[in-house]
C-alpha cells in the first residue's frame, strides 16, 4: 500500500503528521510504504530551513522504518520514524557544511552540481527568522 501523506493530513504540522503516519503503520501491522513531503525540519534550532518540500519515501517493514530521499541519494532507518527522519536531516546538514560552505575551487564538477541542488532546496536563516517562517503553513496554497 502506497500512501501520499501530504494530501491525507494537510492541516497537521510535520511532527504531528509523522506521529500519525507512524501510528498508521503500526496499526496495520504489515509492510507499508508512503510518500511524505517534509516541509520543515523537526530540529527547530537549526539554522537551515527548507525552501521546497522534500520528498521522502517511507517504508515500514519488520519493525523498522526506512526513510529515503532520491534527490540527495540519502537514506536512514530506525525503529522510530522521527529518529529516521532526523537522521535524514543530519545528512542534509552534513552535506550543507561539506559542499555549500566550501569554496567551489575545492569541489569537483559533480560536487558543484550537488552544492547547487542543496542551495535550491535549503537556505540558511537566523533563528529569529525561522520562528516567523514556522508560524505560516507552507503546505496550504
């Protein structure tokens, strides 16, 4: 079963939606997959924010959540869905520090391409701006 979660729960915050997806997966007690569009980071103290929703493929099997993003070719797994998504966030923070903050003269052409994709999806903001941005829902148009 594949579920498009952003449409199923459009009024929930990302954190509440993740809890709901986790409950649904656990209640069915079988292998499930879902597509989830992350619109804000769970880690609210970060200086990074998403410019666009980030598509995550979720899978629950044998008691583990697998979270994958094909845009950045990253994945994570855990027995807790929030933890798996937070690991994806940590991967993105690492990629930002390694590629976006580095001088392009130090990067290979493929790395510069990754840097540009990261800058398309992410932006660095001050913490005070993050609280203002989180006050509006970017899921509803």
